[in-house]
């Protein structure tokens, strides 16, 4: 599952009626990929009465940006999400489920201020749940707009969009370290080479490029749990913590090697968080690298 970017070939009108009444069979809790932003992780942790770091270590992978799907296997559906408690219990944190779970079997894309919804799954032309739960076709249809309202997607979308802005801010930090420091003017080639390598790398390799303390700052930042009720406030507090840590760590760097490493780290953070909110790291890296070249970097 993914909320961004949209992989369906067309957008769905809010008034379009589809077989969206869920059977609650649990098929979508198996064999999927559910990406998490830090607000979603924090909300799930609160729902299970766990510290965020404990939730990350117990229920996620890739440093907290994806729910782990390695539970019991159903032949037709695949392995279960670790949060799935079986047919009798369902999701252990259903009320705090991530945006991707709320949207499914739909997907969401945002380009600038424009938002569109379509079928989940790359290239999908039909609702994916028809294959795993064909009985859904006989259940009452809902409009796309009514389904989204019923699923309570507003808070998740607020957090997702706010974190997309943080991704851009982290990339801006990489640019500042490259250009405002004078590093680009030295003819440095290592930094853009590092950016490109991160864009081409696997999610696991990008995570490996991020030191443990920065992984924690991204996934379990220690933001006041009271702010979870207001996603934009949570994200703003999180971004402030990251920026303060970056200022403290990088403000006095003066060697080319140290500046290049810091810029590459900021890019790794941007791409890792970008993947968490459904963006394509390769496309982001290519865009930012091209822009840096336009500004004179090598």
C-alpha cells in the first residue's frame, strides 16, 4: 500500500461509485507494503501503549519507515502484518492505522497543490481487493468521497503533506552545505556523486548511510505525544528538532570532506524520509542533482 505517488492510470472523481464496502476478511493485512511517516509511528505507539522506539523495533523495518509483514502466511494472501492479530482480532491498532491502510484499496497522489485518488497498485485498472476478496463486488457501493470520509483520512493526509515539506527542507539543507559553504566553488565532485548513489541505492543501503543517532531523530524524535492530536504541529516540532540538531552538528564545519559528508547525510535523510511518505528516491535525487548542476556544482 502507498499513499504517494499514485500509480493508477487515471484519477477517480469523488462522486464515482465503487465496491468499497470492506469485508473485514483481513486480506489487505497480508502481503502488502505499508510505509510509515514518523507521526504515524508515534500514533501507533501510543495506541499500543509502547514507547516509540519499542514500537519501531517490534513492528517495523527499515528503521521505522515500513510496517513489517512477516507474520503467519495465508497461501492466497501472503505473510501477515505484525500488527494483525488473526481473524478474530484483526488489526491490533485499527483506530490508529496509517493513511495507506485507510486509503486501501485506493491510492493518493499529490503534485503541488493538486491531489488525486486512484486504484492502489502500480498500473492497476481495478480495485485490488476484487482479487483477494471477490465477495466485495456484491456489497453496497460507496462514492469515493464518502469512503474517504468514512475512513477518516484527513489527519493522515495532513501529516503526509507536512512531511513532504520536511523532505524538501532537508534537501535544502544539503544544498546549503554544498553552496553556501563554498564547497561547490572548490570544484568538489564527491557530493553530487554521493547524492546520485543514494538515489540509486536500495532502501536498506540508504538506511545504512544514516548514523544511528540520525535514524532516531527521524523515526522517534521525542516530540511531545500531546501534539499527535494535531499532525501539523507534531511535524513542525519534529522539523525544529532536526534543524536544531543539524545546526549544532554542521555549523562549524570547514573542511571540504566534512562539508561533503554533511551534505550527503542531509540528502540521505531527505531521501529516506521521502520514501517513508511514498516519494520515489531515484526521481528526487535526479531532480535535486540536476538543480545543483544548474547552480554550478560538479
